């Protein structure tokens, strides 16, 4: 039919997009990633404070989050979340047998240890999958979480490969180490600094981590480095492993000019670092634990049964709401009401499909509040059609035919739709920025649904109505709920 191409193409775009999204979900077998309030678990909010006074810095907060995330993962807890929300640290743990033990481990003193290195193997080394190294799987924290016993000899642990990432990768190097020679309490402080030459204090441009010790710690450090110095340069036995929460965070070698059985007199330095590495390592060593003090503000526990009941109640409530909307628009707009039906179905398919994909690709978690945001968005989408159809009825009442009124009615309603969706989106954006916890899930899904509503209105509402009004049946005013049509 001449002139219909400009209406068919937008419809093809929106139907193709929905089809592709759900085809990917079906082929990959994806399902929504549910939050703790729907599948059960515990959520704890901690208020971080600086023990030295002043407000916590962003570096301290990020370091604390990294350490906590590593501790929770080391307990074998899958799909846990540790996030910064409004200056607070929120730890979310799914339904596990020992949530109290996991939460208790969050704020405890870390096991910072210095051990002599005996051997280092990489993933390409045949020994990597042989005893004693094969007992530790770097991708499974539960296999090495109990290897921080200070009296244990021949300990195997994985080493992190990048500064700022405490969790090793699946192919991280493995280190065989001896008994603990130096503990976290033996370290007085550690700070990142630029290295300087011996004369005039001129900087070399390289970064290092300066260590200061307690009286006993200084003697132990000198003895440890003195024994390591008895091994030739390049030998792994010349390295000192620094472990935190059963992960090797650094294993620097003793400098070649250090004499055997003499060692390094305090203070000591760890050289050969970038600025990022030094600034990341120093707070981990100096604190020996978390750089910030954590005070538990609140804890929410949801059983798996209660979560399932909440999900069921939310879905039933949403289905009833959609049913009432469908019934109302059918009675009021008759034939045009079916356009709203299809439009809401497309918007719902896009909303749910994108939420499922985000759960798999970026870890987005759908909570009960998020479901509420999606349900509220049904009203926003229905409003878009109501505004359009009411403008369309005004044009018909002015004496125009239904077919010629579509473009005019869309133009008159478009600015209203833009204004309404902009206000809704900005409100959702502001709420997401200021809120914490489940309220952010509500704001996120509401904002997402608002964008999708505008997309669906542009690519479906106007083209669909324009095509339908070309049919003789839809040109009858009574069939489309416009009694004054001419």
C-alpha cells in the first residue's frame, strides 16, 4: 500500500528487537537474578569511620570494600555483593547455612602475615596441578581460606596479579611458603613514597612502600630477610611473601646487596613498584586489617520461603493491575484499546528481557522494589497512549476524519509525552542518586521503564494507529470509542 512503508519499518524494528532479546534469553537459558528479598538471605549495612579522625577517604573506602569482598568470597559464598551506598558499606549475602559466621568475618582483624617463599609455580608449569599445589584452586576461595595458620609449614596460596584486586584469578601463580615469620601486629606503619638517592634526597621517579616495625617486629624482619639473602638472585627462596586473608598480595625479593644472615635493619622498603601498586599495598600492610572501623547499623534477614511468598504476591498484584488496565482501556477505547494491549505487552517484554540480560551481563539484581518500579511503569505507559488518543479524539471532534487526525494528534501530544517522560526519568535518576538499598532498585527499573515507554510510543503507537485507521473497520468512530467521529 503506497505510503505505508514509513509506518511498517518502525514496527519491524520494535518487533525484531523484542524477538532478538527473547531469543538470546531462550537459547542461553537465562533467568532473572533475584535479590535477597526474593530468594532469601541477609543484608547488613555498616557505617565506616576513620579511627584517626576525619571523614573516610575514597581510597580507604575502596580498599575496605575490596578486603570485605575478598573475605566474603573466601567463605565460599556465591553471588554475594559488597557495595558503597551513600557513604555506607552494604554487604548482601544470599541464603547460606552460616550467615552469622560470614558477617562476623567482615569486620574482624585481618590475618596479615610475612612468610618465606620456598617455590613459585605458574599455570604453565607441570607442578601447577601436582601435589602440593593441586590442592589449591585459585578460582575457589574455599580451597585456600584455611591456609593462614601461622604455625603451618609448606603452605600453598595464590598470588594476586594486579594491584587493587585481592581476589586471585583462575590462573594466578601459586606460592609454596614456610611458617609465618612476621605478623601484622609487628608492623607499626607502611606508607607509599617516591624513592630517593642516597645523596641529597633527589627522587628517582620510582615508587616504594616504606615499612616501620615494632621493636620485636624489626628483629624478626631482619632475621627473615637475612635468611632469604642466603639464596642467589633470581631464586624464589630469596622472596618474602606478604599474605592478607589467605591471599598473597605481594612477594618481593630481598635486594641483591643484602648480606646473608645479616638482613635488612629497620626500617625497610619494598621497591620496584608503580604509584598505584604502592598506594594500594601500603594501607593493606599498615592497617593489618581494615583501614576503617565498621559499625553495624542494621541487618535485614529474609528466609527463602518469605522471599518466594513476596515474589508471588508481587506478581499477583502486578497481574491484577495489568488486568484492570486492560479491561478499562478496552471498554473506553474499544478497538484502540487493543493497540494499548499490544503496546503494553511489547513494553513489558522489553523491560523484563532487558532486566534478565542485565542480570547475566552486568550483575543487576531484581528486588521486590524493582518489581514495584516495573508495575508502576505500566501506568506511565498507559498514560502515553491516553494522551495520544485524547488528542486524536479532539481532532476528530473538530471535523477531521480519523485517518487524517492521526498525524495531527500525534504532533499535539508529542510535546506532552516528552515533558511527562522527562519528569519521570529525572525523578527516577534523582531518587537513584540519593537513595540507598532497595529504593535504588525501584528507581532504576522506573527509569528504565520510562525510557522504554518513550521508545515504544515512538516506534509502535503512532505507526500502529496510522496503519489501523487505513482499515475500513477502524474508520468507524464507534468501534474506536470516538462517538463524534465524522
